[in-house]
């Protein structure tokens, strides 16, 4: 006696369901890859934003310590009250070079956007093939609010565009009237 074995395979429905699951998995992998690429593309700008925010904070502390500006001037022009009377302009402003006072986001700042210089093909900085990138897509906002009479919160917010998405880096600290 011979036995007959069934040689039935997968049905069309089973095959289509398996292909749908596999296709969904591949789309998820492609989306994760795209997200990783976007993060990598903006990583140098993330570092740059962090450094520009820290630079702004340091310039305010330096101005206070060297008495370039008085304690009463370490405020926004309008601020919370609308007439705080400080030297720091309100709102997000383009990332420009500081003026004669050495402070960013004040009335004497230059018109020229800050730039970022990377070495060119020769790998040396300061040669003719350097890659100079204007930071025109960056904005910087300095926000200063009173905590007490001799203590203020200093917050710097850097906003920039990476692949059509606006990223934001903010740093906050406290500054006192005592140097």
C-alpha cells in the first residue's frame, strides 16, 4: 500500500498576509534609518548651538565681572514689565557678531551674520580652500528675568533649521549682582 501525502503549500491569502507583515517591517526600518540620518546630519549644528549659547552666557558674566555694564543694565529692554530698561534686545534675533560692548543681542551688534569655518580639502584651517558657512539660519534669544533683587535668571535659546525641522537648544543659569 502506498500512502498519499498532501503537497499543499501556502495559500494565496497566507502569502499576501506574510508579504504585508514583511513590508510593514521594512517600512519601519526605513523610517528608523531616515530618522538616524536626520539626527546625524544635524549633529554638528547641535554642537554649534550649544557652544553659541554657552558663549552668550559667558559674555554676560564677563561684562558683569569687568563692569562693562552695570547690574541694572543686565535685563531685557522691554522684559516682563515692558520697560525693564536693560541692554539686551527682546525676541529671537539673527546670530550676528557682537558690537563694541562685546555683548550679543544688544543694540550695537553688527549686521554681519556669524560664520563657521571648517578646514577644506587640504585639512588645514586658514588656507584658501576653507569651507566658510554663514549661520544665517540660526536665531538667538536672550531672556533675563528677576528672581530676587540681586538674582536673575539668564536664559539663552538658540533655534536653527535641520532638514526642514526647527530645533531648539536652551541653556539657563542664575546670575547675581555679586561678582
